[in-house]
């Protein structure tokens, strides 16, 4: 895995205000990296929470202190027009006091002083199906 290219891609995504494309980041580097190289790095690797931890572990160890805390929080990225699947489904949104269709993401941050570093995440999937008694549809 080319960490340097992943870092460049992250910076590009964070600093962009519009549509982001692989050719756009390639142009930023005046062709030093091709758009195919960025596409391959992103599509040939599986990024999960353990990869995130490997990237941030040394920084967390550097700043960890006795008053540091781990913060868990969930968020729902609403996807009202997407089809339901294991990842996109109905979740209860406690801020709206209703269910919404979307992706439920559990985040874990390490926080100390004025620094917060993401250390883990989990996409909540729903694999159990039920039948709506009114419509007999499987959900």
C-alpha cells in the first residue's frame, strides 16, 4: 500500500470544494502521479478500522496522557434515494426522533487536551430480515 499516495488523496479530498476525480489530483502533481496510480491504490486495497489504527497508532502513543479519553459517537449519513441493502437501511435518528434511511457509522476518537484523533470506526450493517405484517413485504 502506498501511504504517500493515500495521504495525498486524503489532503485532496479535504481541501476540495467540488467534485473530486483521480485526474484532478493527478493534475495537481503536474502528472508526477497518473490518475491510474491513484485509482489502483484506492481500488486494490481494503481499508478498515485496523488500517486506520496502524496509521494513527504512533501519533496516539506520542500524545497519550492520563487525562485522555476515548469518545464513541454514531452518525447517520442519510441516503433517502438509495436502495436498501446491508449497509443502507433504516436507523433510528435520536436527534430527529424518527427513523431515516442511510448509513450508520460508529466513530471512535482519542481525545486529549485540544487534540482529537480518529482511532476506529465501524459501519453498522443490518443482516436480519423481518416481514411487515401489514404489507407482507420482507424488510
